[in-house]
């Protein structure tokens, strides 16, 4: 009995010993990665040669395996070695230098950590672990905010471009397209401008201003050459122009990767069935019906190319004109007073108007020659080729050329005049003339909130002028008595000047909004950031962009409530265009600062770095902007025009039906009259008059 009891006690002791060994090995294995991580952070080499995987990963023996004294002694030595290794690891860990964020004072916390390491079953010191966490640096906070804000901003853009209202979608796409166009133009122009300043800055103000004027002329001449080549005016045969307007079948299903791609007409079901006049149909691809439609593919592609290059070259030409005028304003005697600083605005406006008048004469002569050639092909005698007929017979490719060149020239003039004019306004308001980039550095006055309020009120005045002026000019034009040819020519000139003034006032309103917001930031110093720092520029741009999209939603509700009133739609369109320009301008300042900071990476050649950076980024982004963003914005504009024309035709048909119904009811009520006769002309005139009084007769 005694022997059996001793054997059972020995077996129970071995089992407890094995369980304890397994638990200690498990704890050691779990603590090993933490020890290695701590050693790696402190650059300390642990005695890992003894903490071998073979020793820590020993498996338990089977329960009934024979044992002897040697094995028990080896296990005892292994336990001693393991304990010694753990003590060495704790000593190395305790000898490591304290981290900057650690809360250890003296040696108290080290002892507490040592106790926690010696007794794994007792848990860890949570307060010590919290004290050892790294504190977030300003860079970490800035990058985190940029990540969260960027994702939120992008998802907000996705929501807007997929809005339920077509007008909101069109406004959103236009704002995004204008912003990216300004971004690309700034990248390309800044590199060129810095190179010009680098090589001509030592020759004086007059030489530098003349070089920038030539720089502006270079963009304008390039505009005429590029747009004329893309439109088919230069260096293109008549046969190639005819092919421009051929209709081809393209894929109309936006859910496929072939959307917008040309397909073989023999695959279209309408062509197979003999309906060659059909505009829409389907074709089968792998047993699936795919929608197709007819489109002038070459003509649409040229339109997108012309709008792309006209926008970019117009922005670059406008920035060059602003730089030339800014150099004038910074020189003597123009910088002495706000009134004298307005003279460069007039000088630059006169210079641009002279250039554009010369371009307009050339384009008008080109259009007349093309019209005469068209009338000659139709065998119309020379004495019947009046100005009205010549204007109506202008070929479409020449119309495209004149349209895009005219829009680009108005953009250049409005951009230059509005920016330089607001420079004078800010000079008179603050007493300090901004530099040619619009910045007032270093500050020579104390910025207050009233500066922001006043410049916003001035911007509201510019916006009011852009709204009221077209209405006044339209009434003045309707009161004049002119012949048909003179009236058509005068109307064309008046529309051109009216659009130029409206665009200038709208851009002035956008500049006032942007500079007013910057004055408010400078006066209150939000988030402790200076307004010219990159984080402040980006935050301000995001906030103003959010305000702009909220304003667009509100204005769209006003336009919908007007129920098709043309004056209200024109007003809303003008304000939305000005707001979109403001968004583009505020992001332009952020892009400019970003390009300047990135160029400082190569401190020895910053101008060359900025020039190369601009070329590379523009080349990578311009095609995506043209094919996916600008194209979408133009398609939504075409959809708006098509819907307006369809609505106009529908209203005319409805009014004509009401007129005819009123005519028949009046004839039935009046009965036959010997004075009127069978034609009923006098009765029709009476009915028309009565319907006009009732407000039921159309203007037609």
C-alpha cells in the first residue's frame, strides 16, 4: 500500500510538473515577439541564442512514458536555463533608455514592469502601457485630416455628379471641369513664366513687360492656329471637311466598355432591316442586346478638342496678360495711388481689344469667303448675295472656328480686366498694392473683418451690373430702327460686347468672393494657420467649394420654382457661372502654392523643376480631363439645348392648337356673314385679338 501510494504521488507530481512546464512555455512563446519588438525599437540585441525555438517548443511526454533521474534532472536544468534566460531578457529590457513619451519616473515603474514580467499570470500594468504610447505630431494630424477630408470631399463629388436633377449635374460637371482646366493652365503657365522672369528680370521693367506681352501674343496666335487646324479651316481639303459630318453608328450603352466606340453598320439591326434613316437601334453582342445610335463622330471629336485647347490656351493667355499688367502696376508712377494703378488696366484692355479686333476682321473675311464659295456652288447670282444670305450660308466648320475663338478671346479679356481691376479696388481699400500674383506680403496694414465685408459688397455690385446690363441693352436695341443687314451686324457686335462685359463683371464678383474669404481668415487666423500656408489654402478651398455647391442647389430650386421663365434661368446661369469661377480661382491659389513648394525639392534649379513638372503633369492629365470630364460637361450642355428646343416646339404646337380651337369656336358662334366671306379673315383677326386679351394667343 505504501509503495502504491508513493507511485501514485510520483505520477501526479509529474503530471503537475508537465502542466506547469507547458504553461510556462506558452507564456514564453507569447512574450517572445513583444521582446523582439521592444529590442528592435531600442536597437538592443537580446540574448536570443539561448532562447531557442527547440527549447521553448519541447513537447510534453506521453502520460505513461518511463522516466529516470537523468530526464528529471535535464528538465530541471532546462527550467533553470529558461528562468535564467528570462531574467537576462528582463535585465536588458530594464536597461533600455526611456522613450520620450514614457511616464517613468526614477526606477519605480521599471520595478513594476519587472514584477509584471516575472508573474505573467498577474497581468500587465495598463497605466504604464498607456504612458508609453507615441504622441501624434502635427504632420500626423495634418495627414490624417487630409485623408478623412479628401475621402469625404470625393464622395460628395460623386453624389453631386449623380444628382437626381439634370441641372445640378450639369452645374457640378462644369465646376469640376473649370477647376481642372485652371489647374492644368496654372501648371503649364507658371513654369514658362518663371523661366521668362529668370532670363529677363535684369533688363528692366519695360523689357520684362514687353516680353510678357509677347508671351501673351504667343498663346493667342497658337489659339488661332490650333483651333483653325482642328476645325478644318487650315490645311484641309474639301473632301476631308465633307467626311467630318458623316454619321456613324456608335455604342450608346454607358454600362459597357465600348461606350462611344464606332461599330460596323452591318451589325446594326436597323441597317439589316433596311431602315437607313433610323437614328437609334440595337445590335447583338454575344447574345446580348446593346443600344447604338447615329452620331457625327468626327465632328463631335473636333468639338471636344477645340473646347479643350481653347480653354487651356485662353487661361494661359489671360495669366500672361495679368502678369504684364501686374508688372506695370508695380512700377513707377502707377504704384503711387489707386487711381494711377487703374491706368495699366485700361492699357491692357486696349491692347487686347486691338489684337481681338484684328483677329475678328480676319475671321469675318474668312467666313465671307467661305459663304461666297457656298453660294457660288448653289448657282446663286452675285447681285443676290446679300449680307443676310452670306451670314446664313457660313459653313459649319467656319462657324465652329469663330465660336470657339470668340469665346476664348472673351475669356482672356475678362480674366485680365477683372483681376487687375480688383487689384485697384484692394489697393484703395487697404492702402497696400498687391503684387502681381495678388498677394499682400509683407502686410503693411492690420487686416480686419470689415475688409472682407466691404469687398463682398463690392462684388455684389459687380454681380448686379452683370445682371441688369443685358436687360437694358436689349431694350435699347429693340427701340432702334435699322435695316435688316445693319440690324444683324449691330446685334452681333452688341451681343459680343455684352457677353464680354457680363463675363468681366462675373469674374470680378468671383475675385471679390475669394479675396473677401482670405481677409476673414487673416483677421481671425482660424486654426492658428497663416492664410498663405498650404494647409490653410486647401482648407479654405474645400470650405468655399462646399459653400458653392450648396448655393448651386439653392439656385436650382429657385430656377425650378420659376417654371421656365427665361429671365430667371439667365440670372441663375450667370450666378452659377460666377460661383464656378470662384471655385476655380481659390483652387488655383492652392495649386500655385503646391507647385512652388514641390519645386523647392530641387533648390539649385527651381525654375527648371517647375517647368518640367508642369509639362509632365499636364501631359498625363489633359487627355483624361478632355475625354471623361470635359466631354461629359459638353454632353450635358447639348442635352440642355436639345430639351429647350423640344420644349419650345411643344409650346408652339400647344399654342397653335389653342388658337385653332378658339378660331373654330368663334366662327361657330358668329355664324356666316356676308361681309366676311368664306375666308373668314376678318373673323380670324377678331378672334386673335380677343385671345390676346385673354392671354391665350402665342406671339407667333
